C-alpha cells in the first residue's frame, strides 16, 4: 500500500498550484532538457511532441491537476490509468522513476529560483514518490496482464 502524503506536503503542493499554472510549461520543458541528457530515456519519447511543445504542455497540465487535486485523489483515477497505460506502451519501468525525479525537482528550482524553497521541494519530492508508487504498482499489474494475455 502506498504511504499517504503528509498533511504538510498536501498543503504545500496544493498551495503551489497557481504557480504551476503560470510556470508549469517552463518547468516541464526544463525537466525534459535535464532528462534527455540520458539518451536511453530520450528515445522513449515522441520527439515530435517534444519539439512542438505538446508533451511539456501535457505534463504541465497533469502536474497542475495533481497539485489541485492532491487532497482528492479519486478525481485523478482516470488520468492515472491513462498515464499507466501509456507508460506500459512505451516500456517505462520502475528504474526510470528516479531519473525523472532527478530531472523534475531541480527543474522546479531552476525555473522558480528562491521561491522553490527546500520545504517546497521536499513536499514535491514526497508527492512525486507517492504518485510514482501508485503508477509503478498499476504498471506492474498491466505488465502482468499483458504477459497472461500473450501466453
């Protein structure tokens, strides 16, 4: 079972939603710049969607939705399911999640500067790993279901 988010992290993440509406695409664009230093990760992504800005916009919208609903996670169930399905289609594995965290959290600081305090980054780190755990568990089930179907 996924460890629940602390009330403090929920409050901080929710409070950052307006900032993410304003700066989310800049953060996700910077995150992808950091992430794509690893060619093995870069090849997993549709580079046309990167070049057009579509993928950074989609991820920014997902992050904003997560921030706005971090205290109402059932509202995100459909989005989480679509994300898990897409991750399975593109062969995302649990070992990829730390690489995304190592790109996302510094990207927040790169874009927001001093506004991205250690407290904010710690709350987002907790929130990221909470969501990552949910996705990893769901993706594991989807991978198992696909193996059973293929057998």
